[in-house]
């Protein structure tokens, strides 16, 4: 009988967590590829901050077959942002990652 009472409470807690801070158009293996590409780009440009972790992503522009996203990593007391372009056409999709320039406006 207790398990019947506990299940609704657990489901309510899960529902109250809110949306994930990672909002991306990439799914499955493509999402894993995007995450790895962002981490690789970070390591290339900021190898002295290996402790950075992905904390957020959002879709900036959703076009026909191509999505522009902004991904954020935090570590070493800083936030690092990366522009990600995902081309969903073709076999599985293609990913392009560039560090967001400090002077650029964040859409």
C-alpha cells in the first residue's frame, strides 16, 4: 500500500524539476556528438581550464534543416559560450562549433 502512495509523490517531484537547461535540436547520437565537439573546442582554446562542464544550451534560430544554438560551459570561475550550427540534413547531421566572440551580442 505504501508503494502506491510513494509513486505519485516521486512523479510530482520529477515534474517540478522544470525544463532541462540543455535545449537543443540534436537528439541521440547527434547530441552526444555536439557535446563532444563543444568540449573539444573548449579544450583547444582553453586547455588550462579542463574542469569546465556543460551547463546550458538554447536554440537561437531554427531554420529549415539547420539550427543555430548557443552552448555554455562553466569552469575556472568563468562562463564560456560556443556558437553551434547543426545541419540536420543527410546521414545523422553535421555539426560546426565556434567560440562565441566576446564582442558579439548574445541573441
